[in-house]
């Protein structure tokens, strides 16, 4: 049986991991970017490693925690022990909650999650392959990419892109289904938060009692600031790297503005919050816009499940209804197990 997976984010990699280790399925992942693991994204600069999308994995789901700490390669797996503080609309900081789930990280970066899951499979990954349409026929599912190359046929198809992109894909799908229109409408109703991220590098090390700062009231133009030097193996001694994420409204308003101007504005606000004017002049910078960063809910599972009668599955954080890596991983594991119970 041939299984096609559109996307290679955390949920997709978890699905491939289960299928490869419990069935004899041939598995093909079609990923539009050059990497794997979606928003669990990592870049490197000289001796510096930084996660510019998701920040860490919460040990909130027991099964996912066991997967990362016991079943997969654990080299370089560590924990962020410094606390997370809060700040308000005026930029005033204060200690946050001291207890909570562990915050897991990797010396090599969070993209290791996808790489290590796929390393335990026989799956084939085709990168830089953007799927633009689908078709269902008597022979199975076919996926067509932007270069008009057809992939498949697949006996089963798993669709994992963010809900808005999944909506567009289903609108361009040749599939005789009584529920297709309703399914598209419901998936299209999943709202997302947009996040524009600045990465700020400094040739000095900050002395602060926290790893991260979060704005719980969502009333400041910055929603999150974190220090990559608090992650084991990420930043050499004597340097600092800040991940600064703007809030949804600011990110939407300035998403297509000049990146240098956006970085400058976020650096100035960061300097005010952390109370260190040196932060207005980073030694180097990077940036990334995440138009579909965090889902604000999910589509009704009943209707999503109805597509499974035609061999079409959906997985990801928007299916789980929570924009967190552990939620995407758990959903990917559960989706694959449901496929195994039905077809093997």
C-alpha cells in the first residue's frame, strides 16, 4: 500500500514514523520547502544555533515525551531550566509561574524532531515540491505539483499544511464527495495568528534571571522574547541571541513592510522591555514571517473523519486545535494509528 503525505511538518513526520514501524507501507512525503519539521525550524550562523519558529517542546503529552526521551535518538536533547517571566502593556516585567511542564530542546535545534523521526523510517522525502491540486480516481489519489508533475497514485493520502493552505488545496481537488463543500467551509473557518519574528544577535551576554518574556494580555506589540543562550549548546559564551515575536495585529499590519525597518522597530521595543539600550544595535539580525503561525482552534473532527472513508486524512496542530509541537506530534501519532487499525 502506498501512502502519500503532503507536507513534512512535525505531525506528518510522526505519522510517517508510526506507519513505517508498524506496516509495510510505501511512504512518500511531498514538502514545499527545503527542510522538514515545519515551524519547528532551526538556522545556524557560525557557531550559533537558533530556533526561529517554535521555541521548545513542552513535556505536556506523556506519550510525546516518551517518544522524544526514550524511543528516538536522545543525543543533544536537553531542557531549558531558566524561568519565563511576563510583561504588560507598559513593558513592565515580573516573575511568572515557576512550575509547569518541562521545556525540551536540542543542542542541534528543534528541527531535529522531524529529522530523527524520519531517520527511523524508510519514507522518501521530496523537498521543494509544492502540491497545488489533488484528484481521486478508481486507482487512488494523485497529487500534482506546481511544475505539473503528478505524484502517486496513493492508496491513502494525508494532508498536513495549515488550514488555509489545506482549504486552497481542497478547492483545487477533483473528488466526488457529498461533504467536500462543507468540509472546505469548516476548514476555512479555522483562524490563525500571524507572527513576524526578528532574530537579534549581540557580541555580549545579557545578565537576566529569565529565559523568556511573554505578554499574557496580548496588549503589547511584542508577544514574546526569548534568549537562545539559555538553550544548551546554542550560543557561545559571551554572546546573546534574542528571538522576538511581534503580536498578531502588528505582524499582520507590517507583514510585507521593509524587513530592516521591522527588525529595527522590534529591537527598539525589546530594548525598552529588557531595559538595556545596547539592544537597539544588534551585531547581526535575521527575520521570518509566519503568516499561519498559530491556529486559534480546529475544525470539527466528525467531518474530518468522514473523509477517511475515501482514504483522505488530515493531521497537524490545527486538527488538534492547539498550536504547539507536542499537540501536532500527538495528532500525527493518533492519525497513523487510526490508519493502521482501518487498513492493516
